[in-house]
């Protein structure tokens, strides 16, 4: 039987800001990004603000109406990344199997660690103690035999609590909870499940699996398994992401990304951005692409595939990114953030038999980039970007995970 922990830093952004600025202690604090565009929303809140009803995702105006004394602090991601790394260093004293679930949450597979420690609860409590003593932050930890229930457990006692969900007690602890409390069940799926009188995780677990397959396809069967504790997904090894050398960009849309057409518009911008930066690095053509998708529940997945042929062209990146999105999207949820990263660079120029007009397209894109640099990024845009200007109000985050000597 596996021992999986899910560790969640409590009110992480707000806690870090309060830790570094003692004058904020005991005040109602909300961390936000720019007050303009999408990130004029609450990204995190202090525990006392949370108790007054301030929620992540609220606009600044909504939050102020609930808590007029709220102090807004602009997000400083460098600080958050630094503290996230410090916390991970503590986790590494217990296991090397660590999988990130955002900057403030991680799964830990501690199965092999039981040779040195009493049990999963002992490890969880020791992690909570050390994070508090060494870093001045608190975490909540779920301990279970799979990732889904471990994540659920970390949500049950906040802040600074440990919850154990095992094979003997999961029906008592889990099945009475609302079905929306389970990982991967978004608002849209909750609505659809409620329509067929499934309101709790237990009701989902006890519903005939074939009935769910008929209604929701393979996703219905997957959720049925999860509700019954049948999650066998692995926890990835710590450091796997660090070995990837890629160039990428992600983007959070002003409104939810609900359709394939919406995704296509976002991927158009991302593909052009990645292409421009890849060309500027002069490291050759990419051979594979990875797509990042984060939904309304902040659940993230990445999927990758080979490009049809080595390329730096945005149309090649866009084509494959959209294919991956269509193949892997959960149609029962909306998406908030999409990203593209390319890797596997070939530095030797080879004739591109897949597309004989590759060089001509490359020259055209080069001219377009020059026009944008001279006259602005909106000088030349793809026609599909005119379909929804609201969707195009975005917050992008460029990422480069290339080896330092190739930046």
C-alpha cells in the first residue's frame, strides 16, 4: 500500500508577504497582480480576510465590499518562487518523489520512507513542524494511499492540520462530502452530476459505472474510480522538470477559455511569441512541443508530442498545440491558462521535406517580426484574433528553461 502526502502551503502568497513585512501582521491582506485587466483580482488572502468571505478570484471591488479594511499587496513572484524552493528542500529530506501542483502545493510519495519514519502521519506532522519553525509558514497535509484522496485530505483541516484518509476510513471521511470537493470535478461537471441526482462523492462512487460511461464517456468512468479510491497515478520524481530545456510562453485569458475557437486564438499568440524568441536564441529548430492547460479549478496538465518536422514556424506550433488541446481537453470544464513550450532543438540545418515552402514562410515571419518591433505588436495580427477582443485581454508569462549558456 502506498503512502502519498499532499502538502498545501496555507494562504501562501499572503503568508509570505506578511512574513516579510511585519507591519501587515493582524491586518486583512489580499495579494493581487496588476489592478488592470485580469489580474485585478485576488490571488491570495490572509486567514482573517478569508473568514470574512474574501475569496481567491474576486475582483478588488468585490473584496473591498466585504472587507473595507483590506490591504492590497501586489504579487511578487520572485519571492514566492524563492520560498517555494525552500519548502521543497524540506520535502527532499523525506523523499525524492515530489510532484508540484502549482507553486504552493506538492504531492510526496513517502512509501519507501517508512523504513526510516513511523508512518505517513508522523512525516506529515514533522513537515508541518519544520516549515513553521524554519520558515515561519504553515502547511496543511493530507495523507492517503492515492493522490486524489491525499489532495482532498489537505483541504479538510486548514490552516496547519493533518488529515489521514486510509482504506479503512475513506468511506466515512470522503463519501459524505459534496462531489465538487473531489479533485478534477469542476463547476460544469458538478452541475451535470447534480442533474442526475449525484450530489456527494459517495453517490458518485455507488452509481453504476456503465451509467456514468454512457453519460460522460471515459471521464465518467475515471471519476467513478477516483471516488472509490482507485487512483493509481504516480508521483513524479523530484527534479524531472529541471532537466527539460525548452522555450515557452503561457497566457491567462481575461475570460474563461470555453471552446476550441477560444483556444485557437490563444495558441495563435503563444505560437508567434515562442517562434520569435526561439529564432532570436538561434539554437535551431524544435522537434517537439508541450502544451500546458490549467482549468477553472486550477488543475493543470501537460501533454507533448513530436512536431511533424523540425521547425521554428508559429503555424507549425499552433497546429500541434491545438491538436493536443482538442485531444486532451475536458469538455466539462473551462480553461483559464494555456501554454506552449518547444524543445529538442536541432542545430544542423536540414532540408525540410514536409513543407517545401519552409524558407519562404520563415522569411515572411521575419519581416512581420520586424514590422511589429518597429511599429508595435498589433501592426500585423492574424484574422482570428479579431473575433473576440475581450478574450485577447491577457496576462502572459514568458518562460525559458533552456540551459543557461544558451539563453
